[in-house]
C-alpha cells in the first residue's frame, strides 16, 4: 500500500481542489498519486483473491475456473 505521507497528500490535494482549485502542476501530481494508489489497491486486492478457496456445503472445491487459472499463472511466474 502507499505510504501514509502519500495518502495524506492525496487527501490534502482533494480538499484543496474542492476549496480553491488546483494548479496544473498540482493536478498532475494528484493524477500521478491516484494512479499509484489504484495500482497498489488492485495488487493488494488480487492477492486477497488468490488466497480465497470456495467450497460448497459438502466441502468440495468450487472455486471459479477463472480464479484457479489466475492462481496457476501466478504460481508459474
């Protein structure tokens, strides 16, 4: 995940944007920080999904095929 400083900066820029607007340089910084945040969020979410195993009431593995394939690709890299 992003550092606390970067998260604080994202929030500060969002507040400033609502209050008074951002300079073009601040908008570029905000977009870059948001993009970095989304990459980190998606990577963390993907890791959480790869830790999931779905089982039915009888204990059989019913994990969706797409998730199984993604886990296998990750294991092979």
